[in-house]
C-alpha cells in the first residue's frame, strides 16, 4: 500500500468530506502555503493556506487537519 504524500506549497486542492468529516456538506478550493512538519496520525497532516473564491482570489486564511488520501488536486480553475 502506497502512502499519500503531503501537498506542496502553492498547490491548489479541492477540500471535501473525503479529506475529513468536518467538511461534510462543504466543498472549497484551498491553496496550500505550508504543511506542518510535526508528526501526527499516520496519513493525516495540518495544512495552512487560503480558501479561494471562484476567481482564484484568496478570501480566508485557514489551518485545516486533513486525511492526505482524501485530498483532490484542482486541475483547472476558472478565473
């Protein structure tokens, strides 16, 4: 079994329930600015970044705890 790798700063992701049950009923774009290097539960990570609007503009800075296997890269962003 291959373990999911943490995202890199600058990467844009879709955050959904797949990343954590705390996001049930939500879906938002998130631009990673840092990944906490401290160890946590296997397969999970603390990410700091910005919630993006539909144009790719940062509207809120957040720190989120996510399951790495549940992260989905944002392939294209309508701007």
